[in-house]
RNA sequence: GCGAGAGUGGCGGAAUUGGUAAACGCACUGGACUUAGGAUCCAGCGGAGUAUUCCUUAAGAGUUCGAGUCUCUUCUCUCGUACCA
C-alpha cells in the first residue's frame, strides 16, 4: 500500500484519538505488581476556552505521562475541573444564565478542546468540583473540623460596598472603589469561618526540608517566608498609674504586651506604638487631652481600604495617646503612640520602639521629635545618639543596660528573656507570620457550609447522613453581585437537626481553594460513593509523583494542599505515612505574546484552536515544548511554530523515503546492530547518544527543548548519510534502526504522527505501549577522539588521537601539531595539562 | 526595603561536573530546482579583517593552567512579598 505523500495532521489525529478511546489506552487501575507513577497538572478553571498556558502545561504533563508509560510504569494521568468561583457568577449576570449551566457547558466545550490535543488522560476519573458528589465530601470534612475544634468563627474586616450591599474580593476593589458601582469600599467586621492552619505551622515548615531538591528552591523559599517563623519574646509593659498585678503573665487590661525579636534592646525603648485597632486603645485615649485628635486618626486609618493601608507609598504617621506605660526593667515612663504601620493581626498589635536600633522606629522618632537611647555599640563604648544618622542595627556589645551591660547582644537576648521569665514579665515565644485560613465566602457559586442556625440551639452542624447540603442550581445571581443564596428561601429555611424547630441555613460558601486542596486525592478513587476515597487507593497512588503548574500558585494553593494532607491524615482519612501530597514539583512559566501576558484587552491572544486547525495538535504540542525550557516564560512566535511544522513534515518525508528499508516489528527499535562503515558507525553513535540524551532530558532534567533539539540533530544526520547507507544491506539496517528510534523518541511529544508510522509498519496495539529504547555502551565508544589544544587557555589547534592513547602520547602529539609548534616559537614551556578525551592546555610564556 | 531568580548573536535559546561559546530552531542573505514558489535542497549567517589572526557571554576586578559557569563590586531586568516589631 502506498504511503500518502502529504502529511494530513487532522485526519491522522482524529483517527488515533478515537483509537485510544476505543481501546481504553490510558485507563489505569491499581496493579501492585508494577511501579506506579502519578502525573498531575493543575486542573483548569472552566472558563470556556483553553489558552496557550493550558496547552503548555498539559503538553508537559502528557510527555511525562507517556514517557513513564513507555518506561513500564503504571501511570495515572487524570484531569478535572476547578469549577466553583466568581467568574461563573459574573458571566451569569452578563449573559443572563445560571452559573451551573454556564459552568457545565464550558466544561463540555473545554473537554472537547483538550481531547483534540490527544492528551493521555484517564477520563473515567474526571471530577468537577461543583458537582454534589464532589463537594459533599468537603462538607463532611467540615463537620469533622467542627468536631475536632479545627475550625472557629471570628469577626474579621472585609471589603464592603454599601451601595451593592455586598462583600468584595480583593480583585473586585479597584483603587479603593467597587468595580461595579464605583462607590468607596469600606471595611466591615463580619463573622467568618477560620480553619486552624496555624496549628500546623511547625509541621508545614519542617516538612519543607523533605522537599528540598524535589521542589524548586524558590518555591520552598517563598513558603518558608510565608509561614514566617520568628523566635523572640513577649514582654509585658505595665500601664503607668494602673494597678500592677505582680507575677501574672496573663493578658490583662493594665498592661501592654508586645512581641519583639530583639529583647536585647529592651533598655533602649523610648516609646510604644499600637495599632489603631488595638483593644486597649479606647481605655488609653479616653479623657486625655488629645482624645479628639486620636479619634480622628483612628477613624481615618480604619476607613482606608486594606490595599491602600498596606501600600509601600504610605507615609508613616502616628499620634500620641496621652497615656504612658513603664519599662519592666528600668521603670522608665514610656509614651504610648498609635501608628498607622502597626498591624493588629501580626504579633500582639503593639510594638516596643527602640529608635537607636531599629530604622523604622528611628524614622518615626525623628519625625515626631522623640528621644533616642543607645543600648548596643560595636565596641562597648557609649554611642552619641545625637550624631546617629541611621539606626545601629548590627550586633555588638550591650551598654546602658544595667546588669546586662558589657556582654554581646546575642548573649544578652537569652539572659534578658530568662530574667523576664523569672520576674513573670514575659516569656520566650515563637511568632508566626502565617494566619488562620478564612474559608468562608459571601458568595453564591461555592460549596455550602453545612451548618444551620436555630434560635433555641444556636449554631448546629448538619447531620452527616443529611449531606450533601445541595446548592440550589436554578438561582439567578443578583445584578449587584450580592450572594443570591441568602435570598433563596427554599434553601435558607430548614429545620434544626437537634430540636426540629425552625432554623436557617448558613449562606456562606467555602473558599474555592478548599476544593483544589484535595482533588488530587479524589482522582485516585473518583467514583467512590461511600467515601471521599479509599485508603487502599491512596496508599497505592499517593503521593503525586510529578505535579506541574504555574508558579503563581507557589504559595497559597500548594500550602493549602499540603495542609489538607496533614489534617486529613490526622482525621484518619488518609494513611498515616502520607503527609506530603506532591513528591516533585515543576513550576512552568507563562506564555507571552510580544513580551506581555496574553489577554483579551490587549488583543494579543493566540487561540490554540486556530493553531490546531492550521498545523495540527502534534505541531502545537511540539512547539510549546521546543520554544523554551518549561520553567521560563516564553514568547509565542507565529514564525516559530512554522519551524516545528516544517520539522514534522521533514520527518514525514524521511519516513516515506526510508519506508521500504524499515524492518517492521518491535525489533527494529534501538537495534544493537554492528555498523560496518564509518558513516554507519557515526549514525549508530548519533542514534544511541540521542537515546541517552532524550532519556535524561525528559526523565531527569525536564528540558524538553533540548530533547527535541537532539532528535532534530539525529534527523539531520540521517538526511546526510541516507544516500550512502542505502547502498548496502548493513547500511539499510542501521538506517532502519535510526528512523525507528526517531519515531519512538518522538512518541511522548507528538504521539499521533508516531502512531500513524507504527501502524503503517504493520504493528498492532499502540506505540505508546512499546518499551522506551535503551542505548548501548558499545555504540558510544569511539576509536578516534578529537582533542582540543589550547595555549594559555586559548584554542590553537585540534588533533585526532586514538581513544587508547596515553597522556604522554597525547601530550607529544599536541606539541608536534604544526600550528601549535608555530605558536610556541620563542616561548618557554612551563606546564602541559592533559585532560584525557577532552583537551590539552599548554602553559608557556 | 526584603526574599528569590535572570542578563549569551537580529530573535527564542544551547553549553548537564570550571574544559572547543553560540547546539537546535526562527529571521535574513546567496544559489539550485522550477511556468511559478510562501514547497524542497545546497551554502552562508556574533563583531573586525582579503587573510594569517584578533575581539566577544551586562560592566569592572579576582581565583584558576583554563571562567558564560566560582568569588567580590557595580548596573539592569523579572518574579514574590509588603511597614513582621
């Protein structure tokens, strides 16, 4: 049968996609006789259209999955939909549809688009997080959290638009105003549900060490900083004039507790700064001379939106409360100020100010004319604070610090803490930057929180057997963006699980990060109706061996998912020996166009569907992998993809030409045939070194661009030698093996065209099940090596030597080379360095 | 400010352990084939020079027989983060 001269990507791709589906080529089951490999890409939000970032992400994952299958692993490669979230509500308002139908129809569209790319997913494991059979399990988790005291309610300030009467997400606040109606956004205290992630801060931090080398360093560094462990001391400063309870370390309203990482500077405190939200503020300012001024300040700061307050352009400001506290060591009177830069949520909401040794305090003191006191200097001599131009923040010897003077400040730290503890004025504490996770959202399109409120019984969890609490799907979102759940009487009205009386459902839904914190575990047992997953499935499949996704999720998603593993382990959902979800992480860069992120508003979006229609899925996949290494951003290039298309055409023509000499059957791949001529030897060398390189690049280094470049070089080499090798029988065998190797190595990257070749050769099954080729050491042996000769590190010549030549022989030959001899004229030979197999460097002057 | 990373031809990038800088591809130039070419093939392609050759990895210094790679200084850019007490 003739082989078509034209490469028609579309018909080939559709044919093999159907074949794979019909043959269940990528379905996987637990098989304890084989090693497993779980490849996962971050699941998409079903916006309706895949973009190039998706194509890049999923193409990387598919190469890994297909490569591991060929290596003999039992591979699980699932996909699903992160289907709850704000965009569905916005689209629903804009197009007057229901979020549920909008979401499900987007899923249908995007599923088709992904299938057109030929990814090797086990579609039976597909999940959509907005489906009750998915979210009911996190409602069950929620009940467990209540039971175990892992979740609590607390008031917290939220962005609030009074005109729309709704809470706004940070991204809905534009320059401090509501994105919809443009009115000023205020901060409103609302009761929220908090999950105690801080209870796991230590473990989350410690376990980062187990991920070293397997996760990118920068992600580990970011998580480390985000958790932000700092060791210091909590110190109580009694209020001046208040009744002081000696010996108590409990929180009391007659003292101000501060957290400091620098207890060694305690003797240098000259003022105190409190957050305007600090609980003691009201008592402190009441009846004082500048009460009005203080109140105005507090009011102003409180009404600033959170983004503005935390911006870097914010000028440090403060106001004196009129109150004083006392230094627990010296008894000095310390004025208490309010500062706009002190955060109520961090530490204790109060800062002891040491202007001589902290730059921020220094600036503040200079601005408001406060005094400085030096308590550390480099040499132990006193510092003249009047000549200081900046705070002295280095280590040194303590001065003006009573009994502690004269020692290093590092020693002083420990001794001051010990002294505080013995006096009951403070203690060593660990402070975390990490805060508890607010998982409640005042939104409609999310998983309902399974709780009801009863006038008699108060807050009552829904009974486990009554789950799921179904989110009504026929609801139309409000024009103003307000959650329509609260207005849906048939949802809200219910009966109390405890007393049976009238009760109202919680109308907050869960943060969508909750869904994405455990979906990878659900995939292992996606159709389980009795549990979120079985321990058997988790034990076999977890952890994810390779996780791939955008670096923008380096902190939140990855931290929450890690946290979930640990919580669910402690709740006995997950085997005790699993506590980290992702064994290896690859963070991929963005796809740019003309140096900027693709976006509709910039009009620079390249639609993958158009590209597939023009070039075919294999070409699009190939180019996404070839254009740049995965972790780097890459700039889409319309002419660049032409090159990838050209390469596949070139392979097609090569196959067509060599088809008559290709030995059919599995034996042709990576043949260990003996090569007779120099050209045959060279091709065999190239073939085997390519197998070696591609295996390393795909399997270890995740550098698909260089893997593809190596395959291109092999193809180029075949083009050069094919005429000559066609002349002999041995040559034909070597050629056959080389082209077969090209096809095999390309299989994970461009699976459709390779499947076409494979079947054209009369093979059955799928090429994706064939063994990954193995290179043989003998093919990589060279009889003659090219040795580079340098003089003083500069390239001056090359020689060919036998691979068996000794150092002495190489040195002799190098010195005898004509160009070298010429360059050495008139110079004195100092030293000759011979690196066998590589180079000779002659040192002369 | 702090933390992390990067800087290599006209462009994307390669150089994996300190050992031939610019692999592979794009763009471009010349040629072949051709009624035609936006197909294909051949050749060229960092800079200077006819050439032997010299210079070249942001800039400068250092270590080394040898530095794109290691150290220091400076500059630029990207990402993360935000007054963390």
